[in-house]
C-alpha cells in the first residue's frame, strides 16, 4: 500500500514532480519494498483529489528511470533495486591495440547528419552580445582568474545543477576548464593511486576521449560490454579497475538509460573497492518524451561519483566551458596538484562571467526550453522519415533523447562502402565502428544519424536519398 504523498499547491514544482520525487525517496529508503504493487493511477488520483494526468506522468517517469515496471492488465510494481554485489572474478585481458587517428571531415554536405552538431538558429545572439560587451568594459576581468573557475559561475552552477540535473554539491566542488581534455588530464592525476595498478573500465562501445587521455597518463583501459540496462557488472568486477567511466542517463552511443538498480549496484561496487565513478552527462538536459533522467551523482550522500558536463551542446562549443564536480574527499588532492603544477584558469574569464549573468537572469532556462522544442521536432521528423522510407529494412534505437539515433541495417555492402556511397551523394553519416574500443569482433552494420545541426526542411529529403543510394 502506497502512502499518499502530501501535495503542496504553493510549490514551484508541478504535482507530477512532487509525486515522482516522493515515490522515488520512498523506494530508495526501502519504505516501499521491492515487488510492491503501486496504487493504480486512477485510485491515487482520486485519493489526491487531482486529475489522473499528473499521476500518469509520474509513473511514466518512474518507468523510464527503472524504479518500477509495468505488468499488462495487472499494474505497476517496484523493481528490485537493493541487490547484493556480484562476487569478484579474475581480471580480464584486454588488447593494447592503438586507437586509429581520426580527424574532422572538412567537406560540406548538403544533408549533414553529423551526430553532434548544434542548431544555432535559436541562439540569443543579441542577449549574449549585450552581456559580453558590458563585461569587456570591466577592467577587473583582465587579470588571471581563479584557476578553479570564476566563483560567481560556480555558485550559479550549483543551483542550476541541483534544479535541472539532481546534482548535490557546493561551489567549492566544481572545477571549470576550457575543454574535456584538460579536465580529463587533471582527473587522471587526481585519481592516480601509487599503491595499486591503475585501471579504468569503460563502456564498449563508448566515447574515447577520456579513456584515451587516461591511457596516455599510464592507466590500463579495460573495455566492458554493454547489456540491455548498462555496462556489465560481472565484467566490471573482473576488470579490477579503480575507476569506471559511464554515461548512465543517456549512454553514448547506444542511448540506453541505466536503471536505478544498476546505478546503486555501481555505487556499491565503487564504495566496496575504494574506486570512483566518472559520470559523463554530456546531453542530460535533452530528453524529448518525458522528464530528463536525474544524475547518478545525487543519488546518495558522500557519493563516489565525479560528474562531468559542459555547455558545448546546450550553448556552443566555441565558448569552451566544461566542468566537473568532484567528491569532497578528492578536493585536497585537487588543491595539492593545483599548487604543485602552478595551474591557471583555462576557460576565458569573459565567457565565464557572461555565462554567469546569462544563467542568473533566466536566459539559459528560456534558451533550454526553446532548444528542447526545436530538437524534439527534429527528432520526431527523423524517426518519421526513417519509418516512411526504410520501412522494415532498418531498426531504430537510441531514440527520445540526445542528438542522434542509431540505424541498424542488413546489407550486402560493407560499412565503409555504405558510408562512401552516402557521402558521395552529399549525405554525412557516422559509422558505429569508431565508438568500439575492442575492434576484434565482427559488428553489425550500424550508423549514427544526427539531427541536431541539419535544417528541419532537409531531414525528410536526406533520409529519402539515403535509402535510395543504399537500396536502388
């Protein structure tokens, strides 16, 4: 029997968010045990004296985050989130084959389905220009800034991250840098443990910049296979890693959401092995059908999670503002390295101060709302076009969030031949093969089709042409 939540009609949070957060806390605390059947949507709505819509929205979000499961014609049940860890296993062997050298394609494509390009048609140029210009007249911004990042920006980020991503931190835990490589390099030094072999476990397939950086700093990289709900815990225990790199809210590139049970198991693994989790939340704000999935970092107190994100997708890559949230216990090591290495700030002070004002005055919230609407339209146009032209010739995965979907096909041609045919026709697509660390096993024909940067009126024609060049 579910305890009926008390709704606050004066709260800034809508009813469905209040219901959602109440049930999540009850499940995590164990007050609602695993396998408990939740009160039906209609009955809970009647008990709260509200319409069924807020309850339905809350239950759908709980489904998305893995807190509950639906049994047709029976009801909603709490999943098993408090499970025992898997016993440690012998260490895995991994290939030291170097990563191939890749570079950005300089060509212009009529149909550019690049997986991570932005749409700048809604960017508030005048607002940014006005704020930036006013800061250019501030001579106090000309000297070196705080190596950790501007204090004002770190303060507003603390509130922003808690409100939008569920991150719990203080401004003193945030470190700002100009790019991912700088933060990854610093993080590899912070996490280096002289008393043990340093190994970083990574999702395979996944994003390679951070593990490649760690490898340059002496870490052994252990690829871990993905299962339906995230990286394999069995393989993680075999890896004997002291760091794991994951993107739980929207896995890159597959797009899966790690459910609450797996997240808590991962945190338990880290605590039991004196290890750390690096959570890459590269596009967590962009979910198109349902509420964004909260971060792993905010799930428990004294979390062993390092949270990484930035403003490349939300605003623009050229601003060069990325950041990480360190656990409090790592801050002494960070300050020690900062002194030892004579670190200075890397992100431009003018950009940091302008971004601080942009957030404080509500412009980021407005911009985020507009961009979600724009990218949702593009996402839905993309899915519709693929269904229309490919019909049963392709499977689509990785939908409902981020900036790309995955197209899986069965074809006589090789991946390289299919990419070449597409690009010769003026269509930019990316093969999945470059996201694999372990390239020893044959892979399915999978392609990442981005919708972020391409104009809306070119999506349908681009997908039609892609089908034509592959199947005509």
